[in-house]
C-alpha cells in the first residue's frame, strides 16, 4: 500500500504483540489525511499529551500496515491512561504544562544553523485549533508577571523576618518561664488573705467567717461544710470547688468564677452573686433566699429544683 493513502489499508484483526524493543522503533502517524514521521515512541507520547494525536489516530512502522494508537497501549503515556480519575486528570494537566514549557524553552534557544535547517523541514503535522488555543492559554500563564509579594521573598528580608519571629518566640517562652518561677503554686498552710492560692487544698469545715479572700485562687478546693458567712470572695477563682453544705450567708461573690462548682444544699441567703459565673454549677437544694443574681451566668447549671437552666440563662434560670 502507498504511504499517501493509508485510509485504504484495513487494520489487522489482531494487533501485533507488544515488545520491549517497541520503544526504540520509529512510528509514522496518520491524521486528517496526512502522514507524518517517523517519530520515536517518546515523541508519540508527547503528541498524545499535547493533543496533537488522538488514541484513535493511526500509526505504522512501514507506512504499509496501520494500527490505531489505542491498539498499541505501550505508546499511550500513563497520564492519559488514568485521565478518567481526578488524580489522573491533574497529572495530565501537569504533564501538558511540562511539555509546553519544554517546547517554549526550545523555541527560545538559539539553535545552530544545521538545527535550524532541520526545523524548517519539521515533521510535525499541523495542529488543531483547539490545541493551538490550549497552547496559547498556557503560554499566557507562563508569561504572567510575578506578583509583587514574590519580590519580597528574595533577598535578606525573609531571613530578617524569620530571625525576628524566633526572637519573639524566645521572649514569650522566657516570659512564661519567669511567670511559673514567680508562682510558687498552692500553699494550703497559708492563712486567708486576698489572692491566696488554695488550689486543690482540703479546707472542708474551715471557719472562714468574714475572711478577706478577694481574688483568691480556689480552683478545685474542697470547702464542703465551710463557714463563709460574710466572707469577701469578689473575683475569686472557685471553678469546680466543692461547696456542699457550705454556709455563704451574705458572702460577697460578685464577679467570682464558680463554673462547675458543687453548691448542693449550700446556704446563699442574702449573698451577692452579681455577674458571677455559675455555668454548669450544681445548686440542687441550695437556699438562695434574698441572693442577688443580677448578671449572673447560669447557662446549663442545675437549679435548686433540679432542672437544667437554658444555655443563655442570665440572672435567672430560664
């Protein structure tokens, strides 16, 4: 069969077996009535990635016997074989960009005279309009100017910013270390005083009537049955404190933090709880006659009658 009329050649019923030496063979291509080539296997793969060839186009080793490219799977690049998956499509786009970039670099080179002469007789067939549009789009992307901030990344400025960040981080760590060094931790033997640290101490049944404990740290402190009549506990941290059966008559608890505190059967008659945080506290059976609760946060606390307060309850259990 002649090389200029491959359409008249019937494809064999069975494609030839694939072999390792196929990659060293030179292939002619037939598309849109044109025969081009010969090309090595790698070039056929590039043409497929760039859209110059389609798997249904024909190839031949001798311009006599023609096969569809999809009948020679070893000619089809892996990026095209997996193009039906999201990951495969992404890899295909990356491969197209890579091949376009290589082509751009070659075209910007200053080739020797003999190479230029060979390029005048380029064996590449005319490209489809779709391929040309695609190539122009990628070329525009590659030629876009760098964003202004990318210039900042060059030179000493990134190193200066990194060094400044390290210095700031070290300063913060040193500050925390000094703070921990200055805080000796709870002292359960220290007498009652403003700002005293009794965290986790056992003060059950203690006589703290009229004690000045403003701003004291009583986190998880056991104060069950303690006598706290007229005690000043403004701004005290009493989170999760055990105040079961504690006597807090007329105690000043304004702006104190009683989150999760256990106040079962506690006496709070006449106590000042304005703006206190009682969220998730347990007030079952507590006596709150005459207590001031203006602005007190009671979200999800257990009220004196055993019901749960609404999440946004303030001043009263809703």
